[in-house]
C-alpha cells in the first residue's frame, strides 16, 4: 500500500461518481418516462457502491499508508492535501449510517411524488406530513453529522463548507437593510416595457444566438454540449466532457438566453479545472457522493451569476451585442431601442416565483427560505404555520400578495427532495460573484476586454484565480486569495447601486 494505491482508489471512486452523473444527465434530458423505475434502481445501486468504496477498509488502509509515505512533507503539499481532503470527507460521510441514507433516499422519492400532487392541487395540507417527516429526517442527519451551536449548521455546511447560520444571519441582516432602499428606488421609477420581451421569438434563433455568445464567453463546445431540459442545470463527467442544458420559451426571450449564459458560467468553471485534478480527490464531493470540481455550491453559483448578471446584464454588453440580437430578430425587435431592451432585462419585477426573480428581489426569496429552514430545524417554526409566514413575508418584503400555496410555499422542489440547507448558496454565490468580478476588473486587460467584447482576459483571470484550483482550496481560502477579502456584501451592493442609478437616471 502506498500513495499510488490511494490515488488509484480515489480515481476508481471518481469514475463511479462521474458515471452517476451520466445517468443523472440522461434522466433529465433524454430518458423517456418509462425509464424512471429502472434508472432509480441503477442510481441507488451505484451510489451504494460509491459509498462502500469510500468508507471501506481498503480506502482506510490506503489513506493510512499514504499518510505514512508523505510524513514530513509540508501542509501545502498537494498530495498531502488530497489525502486529508479525502479523509475529512470520508469521515463526514461515515457519520451517516447506511440505514439512515437509505431511509432518507426512500423518503425523498415518496415526498417528491406527494409534492408534485400537492402542488398541482394547490393543497399544502397534503404535503405537510411529508415535510414534517423530511424535517425530522434532516434533524436526524444534522445530529449524526454533529454541530456546535445550531442544528441548521451541518446542513448548510453540506453545500457550503465554512458557513454557519450565525454567519448567514449577520450577512442577511446587512443585506436586507441595504437591498430594501434600492428596491424601493427602482420600483418608484416608471416600469420598463417588459412586454416587448413577450413577443414570438423563434426558438431555433434564440438557441443559435445563445450558443454564439456562450462560445465567446469561453464555453468549449469540443468538451461540452448544450441540450434541452425542463429545469436547466450543468453537470460534469470529466474535465473533457462538461454538459450544459437550457430551456427556451418562444414568448419570453430573456428566460432562455440568460439561463444558457448562467449554465455557461458553471460549465467554464468545470472545464477550467486543472487537468491534473482529473479523477483526483479534488474532483469529488465525498459527503454528497457527487463528482464536481468546483469548491462549493456557492462558489459554483458565483461563476454562473458572474457571467449571467455581471457581464450579460451590463449595459456595455448590450451596447456591443444588441445589433447582433436585433439582426437575429429583425421584425420582433425593430421598434425596441438598446436602452429599452437593457431596461427590460434588468427591470425589478417583485414576483411570487423565485426562479423568475430579478437581481434586486432574488435574495429576498432566499432569505425567506433560509430563515424558515433554520426555524424548522430549531423547532421554532411549525410546518403548519408555513403558508401564513410565507404570505406575511412576501407582503412585507416585496409587496406581493400570495394568491395560493402552489405559487407560494409549494413552489420549489428542494424541501421535498430533502435539500434543506442549499438555498443560502444562491445568495452566497451572488455576493461572491461581485467580489470576483471586481477583483478581475481591476486588471487592465480584463477591463479593456469587457469594454471591447473580448472575454478571453476575464475567462483567463477566472481560470487562474478560481477555476484551476478545483476543490484543493476551501471556498473562503479561494475567495481571500483571489480578492483579498472574505465574504462581504460591499462589492455586490456597489454593483446593484450602480445598476439602480442607471435604471432610474
Ligand atoms: Zn446555477
């Protein structure tokens, strides 16, 4: 047994995780409905194999002998860091007994089916018992993982290491205070004409335009594909095969375009990871049994939001690209000026639905969900009270009346799939995206490129400072090394202030 055995063991483990990703991609893009039953067995079996490989005797021995072989090397040695990353991840995974993992997977399948029906029937009471069971299950998982101060902490840390409810609460209260006046200012302005985006925009032309920009942003189609799906996502099989997906609607132009560029941000991250990390511990999320190169969910989201919001929703971007869009849709956009278009794709639209929210309202949707999750985990909020809490907060935060639970508390799939703790990573991603973007734009080549529409320097900066490191650095270490700061809302609020100033000018 040696370090080479450790590397081989991890490489085989990573192969299984990547194969699981292929199955997941297929089930969300190509698989006919008849495949569901068989596929769920295949995924459960392979997940069990991956878990056994990670937590088995052979891996434990390989880790021990690798440690012995590497005795005396410095703490920054990448081999040692790979061993310690794997050991820490596997220790966490081992805290979840196999029975608990199986019960949790079974509950997820049944709770999700109940959620689909309850949502279709607008019947929260039908879903409530399933949510209660899910909360109890997640509390058991939190107890198994262990925590110091709050039962929500280990669930959040599954998606965002370094993060706790205490830190999130501080972050959120600052954000709420700073976002509220911005939203108020933007809402007082005469509303933008978003109806011009609801004309008929042929989907083949939407796709062609989004692909052209995706390639200019640096998504490598030789090492990736764009396919159709119901809920867009990105998933990687190896560094050389990183898939993105999109969904286009003929009568809502920005939906399809910006979703592709969002996934392009995820995809360029995965494509940009150091090839040396292929099949290594730095391409494995051990706790979630997921093959991924990005440092955390929040870090990943920072890359998608950066391209979607910081670049593609900027005025400069459309100064450079609106002519091309207008020649793609010459009839549809004939009477829409550059400025009208930019306003329309940036207009604040306080709205019931999280996934349709704009930049100024999005984080309110997240903060509501995170506060509910923390309250449920601490036993301070009862499931039965959720519709009332939801309606109250949508009214006070966004001035929106909730007409039914289907478009309120039942709108997201997350809780039915046991994903309590993942919502905060969207807001963390928003905040980080502005920090990375500001640090990148301080580089003269990057700034020049943004002015002229050459995105190669920005992509190169991100590759050098973020992408290539994969999971070899913690999210916070990565952020501090790249920007000189830990997580801070200052850059994000600055970006939004600039946007509101321009929108209301
Ligand atoms: Zn995303």
